C-alpha cells in the first residue's frame, strides 16, 4: 500500500490511503443526491448501505508511483435524481477538496452506482 508523499524543507509528510478515503467518504455522503456509500458482497452480489463509521469500505484509494490519487466510489443514490448530474457534482467537489486537503493531485475518479433508494 503506497502512501501519499509531500516534501517540504523540513522533511517528508506521508498520508495513508485510509485517511484520504475517510475524508473523501465524508464529502460524498454530504453531497446532494447520495444516500450513502455501498459495500458489495462479491460472493452473493448483495449490496448494503454502509454506516458513517464504515465509509472507507465503499471507497478504494490508490496512490500511484507518481504520487497521484485515484479514487473509486461505490454509491447508493437517491431515487429520482439525475445520476449524471450527481456524479459530475461529486467528482468536481471531491477533486477540489481532496487536492486542497492533501496537497496531492487527484488524477482519476470512478463512480459505481450500486443501488437506488428513497431518501429517509
């Protein structure tokens, strides 16, 4: 597991993928049209809504050897929303906020819509 690296005049800062995933997950669940993060059971194909303390299970973070961030979100969206608009908004918001938070470049964001549910 490669950690993100930031160099400054005093040394190096390393940011773990779980830290990035936690921050990105909190951004996602606050976004309009997203009910929550999803976990997919590969064995039986069941999708379940994750609780707030388990958000990192719905996001895969990869830090490339060039120190770029790739994110993959597994989401459950709200019934009746425009999925394309929700995804584009999430991509723009996450890219901006994660780059500001980490000081690293977000190179790729993939969105996997795993389900649709009414907002509670």
